[in-house]
C-alpha cells in the first residue's frame, strides 16, 4: 500500500526534530549538574564550561562541510552522515567513563564532544531546506518550527533528565550509557527512514530560482547581502544568549539557594513555553506573511523578559517570579526562531544563495558568540562561584543585538519577498523557453 505523501513528509520532519533533540542532550550532558560533573572530571567548573565550548567551536568547521553536503547532496545524505558522526562522538564520551585517569577521561570526552559538535550543523542547517524541499511557500514556517524546536526541546529534556539521573558523579556513566543506546537507535532509524523528496512533491509549487553552485561565491554573496545581516545579527545574538543563558542557569541561580530541581524546572519552562510559541508564531507568520513585524515586536518582549529576570534573580525565594521571567524569555526567544529562519532563507534565495550557506553563516556566527560570552561569563565568576554580573551582561548584549532588526525595512517583509521570488521564478521559466 502506498504511503500518503503527507505522512512521508511529516515523518521526515519528525526525524529531523529527534536528531535536533539528541544534539542538545549531548551538549548538556554535564552542565545541568555542574558540581557532579566537575567531580567526575576531578576538575573545576571551568572544565565543564570548556567542554561546552569545544562542542560549540566544532560547529564552525562542521557548518562549512554541512553547507557543502546540503546544497550538493540534499537533506537525506546530510542527516544520515550527521547521525553517524553523532553516534561515534557519544561512544567516545561513554568510553571515557571507564578511564580512571582524569586527564585521559577529559581528553576522550573532548574528542567525543568535538565529534558531536561537528555533527550538529548537519541537522540545524537542514531545517529550512527540508521545509523548502517538501512544502509549498505558504506552509513552511510551521514545519521549520517543528524541526528546529528539537534543539530547545533537547535542552529542556536535558534539564529534567540529567538532574534526575545524576545524583552523584558515578551516575554520569549511567546517563552516557542511556545516551549511547538512544543515539545508536536514532542513527539506525535515520539510515532506514530518511527519504529524498519526490520530484512532484507539493514543493513543486515552490519558486525556481537558480542557486549558486560555487561555495566560495555563495558565501561571498551572502556576506555582501545587507538584509541578511540586519536579520542575522539579531537572530545570532538571540540564539547565543539563549543557549548560554540556558546552560549557565544552574550556576547563576544555585548561589541564591535554588536547587538543581528548581533550575531544572526553570529551564524546562524556558524552553517548553517557547516550543508552544513556535507553533503560534509559525502559524501566524504563514497566514499573514508579516514576518518582520512579528520579529520587531518579539525582540522587544525578550528585552522585557531579561530586564525582569535581572531584577529578581539574586533574591532568594523568588522561584515563581523567576519561572515567569523564564517563560517570557522562552516564548519570545524560541518562538521567534522559525520566523527568523524562514525570512532569512527567503532573503538569501532571491540572490541565488542556498539554504546550507545562509544557515551555516547564521548558526556559525551564533556559535562564535556563544564561546565569546562563555569566556566573558567565566571571567566574571566570583570566588564564591556566583555570577552576579551575568544577567546584566545578557541584558546589555541583547539591547545591542536587537538594534539592527529595527532597521530592517518593512518594504522587504515576507509578503513582498514572496512577490519578488515569483517574479524571479517567472524570469527563470521564460529563460528556459
């Protein structure tokens, strides 16, 4: 019996969603239980933070390779290769648990984190391209949201699972065993179930714009596109701040009497509120095609959330208020992500730039910012292990990052980009005849 096309294409979205979930499970295997992880490595909190940095830094070379694979071989090959790399990486981390020498354990874990970090862009960069391959122009924000939110969902799940499983440093080995089995199963599913889009899928209605095949020329074009940077500076800043804020939440709050369970709940609210919002804003963007308007409002609301958190975070007993602040930040940060991705791809496609290139630059920029902020934040830690300056650094950084988006012209909103892409498609069809 032939499987309906709708079932097939949403199964592909589900696979990519699960792969993005798995990325953040590995990335946050240690940070939510920072003290136990430091004891596991017989090191300091800086060791735990630098393991996060290794994962993030390896995203950069991975982005270049993923852009090449995505634009030349497609989503299927990219996510299959990424799933294999990710499985190999977590196997290194699990193997490190059996090594007693702390230096060797750290070294093997660094290798594992590096390989899994290299694999992540094969999944994140694929989200908008998958939507463009399988869905028509007015239905792409929602599937982009569905696959992309796997990353923050993975963060939320990690904040719930890791503190529940890891009660002491010895439990980290058990956690890594679970992760190894999970990723091995997911790799098998990806290799078997991932599909190429059929020639006459619904996306045959999509605009046909000639995509530049030279990677060097594509990057050069993208770097020279002003509208791309007006969107991407704010998007990359938001992604990096949210990622660092999530991974440091336990360390920020614990000096003020909040437990790992408390910060786990905050992290879960931070992410799951955003997950719900992605569907709301994704649907709203698809229906109205007013992506820029939605984003201009949302980034201001994120600023309000960071202001609120900065005021109340260092006062013990403010658990409910902290959860409310996390909800505001999550709704408007995570909720904006698929809207950003959709309009960035539309802006760059009209210049003949493939999704792999534009996404690798966006995500790569955000990873660089993550590392920079990790180093800065680590230097602001007090001798009592508190981070009193971090929320204010976040607030100031976001105030600077949201400015470029405010200069994005509404005359280039998605509804106008759609019309422009149709014109380009018509010109392309005319040239063929």
